[in-house]
C-alpha cells in the first residue's frame, strides 16, 4: 500500500468491525484514496463502491475493489509481472523530470519506471490486468522513492530505500464484486445508493490530493505534462479551480450536502480535531440522519510535523507544532443501530448518543469537560 496522508491505517480495524456489526451487505467509501478502508469492507464480505476524483485512486479501486480475485488468471498475472520486471531501463520523462530535474527517484529506478510504464500500455492497454499491473508499478515506485510521503517535495539527501532496485510484486487481490467510480463526491453522492453502510473521509485542508501525489497522477495519465516548480508538478495543477472540500469557505456546505444526500442506513464520517469544522458542527450536520455518536482516537500526526519546516538550503525554520491529534468517527443513523455499531468502543466515546462532549487523549476543540 502506498504512503498516503490520511490513509486511516490505524482506524481500519475499527471501521471493518463497524461494517460487520452493522451487517452491511453493500458499503460505500466515498473518498477512497488508497482504498485501504474499501478493502477492509470488501474483506468483511460487503459489496463495495469506491469513489474518488483522482486518477491514481481510480486505478487502485479498479484493482483492489472492482477486480474479483476469483476471476484473475494468476499464471498470466505472474508471467506479465516477471516480463515487465525483467525490462532494462530506458530513460524518458520520469527519469528527466523526477530524477534529474528533481530528486524523487534515483535515475536507475526512474529509467525502469519509464520502460515498464510504457510497456504496460503497449502490451496490456485493453487487458483486464492493466490496472493491476499499473498498481504494481505505483507501489513498487513508492517503495524506492525519496520523500517523507507527500510529493510536495523530496528529501535533501537520498533516502536509504531509494538505492534499492525497484521490484514489481503482485497486488494482494480480494474475492468478490465491487465497483470503482471516478467522480466528484458532490456530484454523485445521491445517485450511488442505496447502501447499508457509508464511510466519508473528506479532505481536511486546502491541499489537493492530485497535488500531494502528482507523480502517481502523471504515471496513470502517462501524458508527459509540462511541469513547474522544484517538485515538477503537473502544470494543470496551477488551475485555480478546486474542490469545495479544499476551500475553508465552501467546505462545511459541501460536506453537509453530501452527508444529507448519501443513501445509507448507517453513515460514518471521519475527521480530526485540527481541521476546519469542529465536533459540534459535525454532529449538527449528521443529525439529519438520526441519532449521532462521536468516537475519538488519539493519533500521531504526519511525520512532516515532527521534521518541521526547512528553507531551500535545508535549514530548519521555526520549531514543530503539536505532534498528536484526535481522529474523530461520527456515527449517524437509527439510535439502536448507532448504539450497536459503537458499543465495543465505549471508552472512546467523545459524545455518546444524545450525550454531551468530553475529551479523549488530547483536547478536542469546542468539547469542554473532562474525561
């Protein structure tokens, strides 16, 4: 699984257990990202629809959600990966842009990315294995990059993993049906259902995931775009048009609209305590769906928070801020259903059904009170 800010790795066991406790047969992951949560839902036996607006997320969803492992020719997949992995590197756009003009990969791996990506299109463009092979390449490249996770910048000195030879591995596929949708959540939220269980993990700030992970967007599009800046971002990312979820002034309205439109028996919204909307407002948004409970899970912030901010010469500017936050899960639906879904995590309740807020682990803005 690729490094991804907000991947909800720590919350996956909780979310999977919630799906199981709800008895969901059909589940929605509306901002799927890496599909980590969607995979957990699928592994729990639900038929999952994974939605995201980025190219990379669509490919990951096509692989891990829409592909039924039972229908994949494993011999053909292993043969294809072996042939691609044996290719000699041929320097091209990736080498020039992300190894020479910037330093996201070492040139020996950049040349292999170039050769393998081109071969995937030439040999497998119309093959059902296409997204699976592309996912394998993205994950292989992620294992040898030289970043702290985000592609907004690269580290000053080569990361130790960047010296390794990039190697393709078969993605771990799951049995069963699923669906991958590339779309804006605001445009499709009301037209996807009905579902038994819906999970919403919207962006928390102004940074677009297309920009945070622009290299994966380019690898999927394979369009050799013009680029700008030290990080060599796609020039189309300069477009001022942003999702309403990436603007403080429009975020709350967009989220409230999506929460209201989604057709699901149980809705779970994840957020954190350092973003644009506080717990009270989240509860008000979700109350249109019935009763609401809020769980809080203390968590380490992104590694960049510990590293701090540096100037172009690599000198630290200022000091790191807070190193912990609280991940919130807002659960909404019928009262009995909400109580059943959150029952195993009573100690994590920030706000029980029909209850008042309390703090968990670290302060939750606007909550007041003590544990």
